[in-house]
C-alpha cells in the first residue's frame, strides 16, 4: 500500500503476511480518499485458508462473511 503525505493516510492495496510467508490479510483503501475502505477485504489463517471476507463501498461495509475455522 501507499502512505499518502502522512502515516495515517492510507491509499491503494495493502497486504500483510505471517512470519511463515502465508498471506495474512489483503485489503484496499480508496485511491482518491485516504483511509476510506473500498472493495473486498480478506483475512487468512496461518495455513492460507480464507477465514473472513468483508466488502466495502464508499467507506461503508456492505457485506461480511466468516468461513469455517476448523483445521486452521
């Protein structure tokens, strides 16, 4: 992701990783409005399994789904 003019202004795509190299979270901020959540936000368990998905439009959550956490 990008930090726009200040550490508190996030824009674009962001990705976080676990120490084991697996993706932890992928999320997006509006490219024109810093810190405004946009698009699909995904959380993964340490083994790479999708555990949660949220969808944002214009900074507001429009859906949220949590997935089965067994074996993660």
